[in-house]
């Protein structure tokens, strides 16, 4: 404790409390978890739709593909810090406020879902076309091919792109926290940087890195386990 008090004198007094380190970690985990769940579901749906409606897909539809593809490209091209501001009226409409941890979920999902959708599309396209053709030859419906071929055969690659997306979300939560969404980003900027308490910034960074390493380790282990 004396070592901690010597090198991190500003961390101990704010370890607990509404603006403390523990609460910041919880807020970051909250934003990361719900963004991952919501954007993950939307991303899989959009990614599969892109594959199905492509000119070489099971259900080719030029209009649907063009609209979906362009929307994904537009939202991916918007810098997240600008998206936070642009989407704020919609955020207020959905959650009743434009600031706070829950309010941050709206721009986080809007920024993450298109990114993950493109990753899902690329992951599914790595599935051997011969397997898809074999499933079609056996009379499998498009829905059966989606679940039994696309998502099942592409699972190792889907896990890898999911890990990449979750790590990206952790970084985005830090950026959202810097403008009042809470979490470790808010702790590092509002408490650490603005007050020149660099030990608080360092501790925030350490927790973010720990989250990234844990997600990467679990993802790599899971991908190797299901790969065949």
C-alpha cells in the first residue's frame, strides 16, 4: 500500500465512488457488453443480407444490395467523434438524453454495427463455395444454408472478426467517455488529464489494455478450438 501511495497518490482517494476507478471500469464493461450484443446481432443480419443479395449470392437483388452496401460504407466512413455529435438528436429521442453511459450506446451501436457487418460479410465469403453448392444440391433452403453452412463453417473466422470488433468497441467507449459518457475514457480525461494527475491516466490505460488482452486471449483460444 505504501508503494501504491508513493507512485499512484491520486488513485487511492478516487478508487471508489461515483467518479472512481471501480465505477469507471464497470461503466466501460457495461458499454462494451451491450454494444457488442446489439451491434453483433445487427451486424450479423446485415452481413448475411449483403452475402445473400450479392449478384453471386443465394438471393441476388441488385437494389437491396446497393442500398445496404452504400449505407454500410457511409456509416463506416463517418469518424466516431463526429458521429457522436451528428446522432445526438436521435440519441435524445431514443433514451431521453444525449449524455451518460446509456446514451453512449446509441452512437456506439451506430458506429460498430456497419463495421462488424462488413467483417461478417468477408468472413462468410471465406466459406468454401463447394460446401454451399453441396448444400443446395441436397435441397437445403436459404435459411438452412445460412445457419448450417455460412455461420457454422465460417465460425472460426467470425470469432476472429468479433474479437477485432470488440477491441474496437473498447477503444470507442474510451472516446465516448472523453465527452461525458463515463467509463475509463472519462476518468482519464476529466480526472487525470484535466487535473494533470498522470497516474490516473496510467491506471485507466492499464485497465483498458487488460480488457483488450483478455478479449484477444479468449477469442484466439475459442477460434482454435472450433477450427476444423
